[in-house]
C-alpha cells in the first residue's frame, strides 16, 4: 500500500498541510466573512422589523383606544336619543291612538257599505238564475228522460233546459 510507504510520508504530510492550510485560509478569509455578513444583515433586518412591529402595534393600540372612546360616546348619544324618542312616543301615543281608532271606524264603515252593496248586487243577480233553474228542474221532472243534458248556456248567460 502506497500510503504506508515511509519514503512518501514527508511528501504526503507536506501536501496535507498545504491543502488543509489553503482550505482554512479560504474559509477564514472568504466564506466565513461572507457568512457573517449575511448573518449580520439578517440580524439587523429582524431587529428593525421587530422595532417597526412594536411601533405599529403601539400606533394600532392608540387607534383602538381612540376608536373605543368614539364608540363609547356614540353609544351614549344613541342612548340619549332613544330615551328622548321613547319620551316623545309616550307623550304622543294617546293622541295617535284616538286618531287611529277614528280612522279605523271610518274605514270599517266604508268597507261595510261596500260589502252590503256587493251582497245586494249578488242577490239581484242570483234570484233570476235560481228561478230559471227551478223552472227547468220542474219541467225536467214532469217530462220523460232523454239523453240530452239537463242544462245548457245561451248567449245571454242564462241556462235553459234541453228538450
């Protein structure tokens, strides 16, 4: 095995130290400073973002407190307005109730009159139809049965018996 050959130990150690030294030099002078710079930038960015977040949170809390104060004032105003409206409604309630009852009585009288007129009209229209139907039924009972229908409509809308 060549790696255990004692004549090449010095040469192998030389190249080992030289290669290792080169790698250490590259890491110490190039890679680690770049890595540290990146970490430093990240740390500063995180710190700045957290400070900004704290400021924004404080501003948001101030706005929340301000809006809560406005909301409380609006609730108080609304309560005052509701109490005033209730007082006004209670004072005007009896007057409005009397006025509404008189309007309802007037409307009821108008509806009753219209109902009576419609009922009278229906009675007037129903009486001739009932008389005609009764006469036709009596005629039909007096005559022998046929296959013709018992009633049929004429042009005037009256019913006549079929013979």
